[in-house]
C-alpha cells in the first residue's frame, strides 16, 4: 500500500471519494491507500481461485466475489478489497450502495513479496474483527502453496498448509476441496 498525501479522512469521506474514483483505494486509520497493480501471475491465480470457488459453490447458498467487492472489517474501517471472498446466505452491506460487504465467511489474498508481511500480520488482525469470518486464505505466487487459517469456534485460528502441485486444499467453512493443480495448473509462477 502506498499512502496518498491526503489529510485525515473519515470513513464517510473515504466512501464518497472511492465511489467517484476511477482507481480503487483501501482505507486504514484515516488514511487512503492506492491499490497497486498486480502481476500477471497474481491476476491468473486470482481468476483461478475464483473459478474453482464458483464451481464448488454452484447450487449452494454461498457466492464467491472478486476483488471488486469492498469489505469493511469494523464500524469505522478499515476497508479492504481482498482478491476473493465468499459470503453464505444473504449478502449484508454497509449501506444502500451495496458495494461494501460486512459478512464474508472466507477471504482470500494472493500474496506477493511486497504485501506478504501486511497480509499475514496487520491485515489478518483486521479481518479477524469480522464476526462472520471463519477462514482466511493466503495463496503464494512463487510456488504451489496455500495457507488456510480456520477459526475453530473458540476464537482460536488454526493453520493448515497445503504445499505442492498434488496437494488438495480443504476449505472447512464452505465444505469444499480444491486441488492445488486446479489453482496453479499451467500458471507461470513468479
């Protein structure tokens, strides 16, 4: 995230600016951050996981959303655009614009060298504020490697690691399995 040179911005000001902006921005503690462009590998992995999630959820009451759906983690933010998210049941939104989700059950981030520390640390801490969130998924760009953090119901997050092209990733919150070969397939890795 690269900070813009803007003064403190309220969540309401952020949403007003964001809805009029051509590019996407995230919001954290009164600051607005321009979203960096993604690499071709990042883009391909995002499309692959979304495609696999959509297929796995077909006919169920859950929907996979792309990185165009903003997520609010708490009443005053932060606001993020995860690479993918899943909502089960009715999509609850922050207001009548219906562009800010409040109730993801699963959030996916495709990590890169520049975002990995934030995605693993502070961003994950902010996502954990979302009451509905049960799984947080990190997808590597350099090798077939997926980390799934599952909330066990007692407020503890349990890590499962799926590594290697033959591994099969299990998403407990939505009851599905996705082979890493389906995610990584013929994608050239960074």
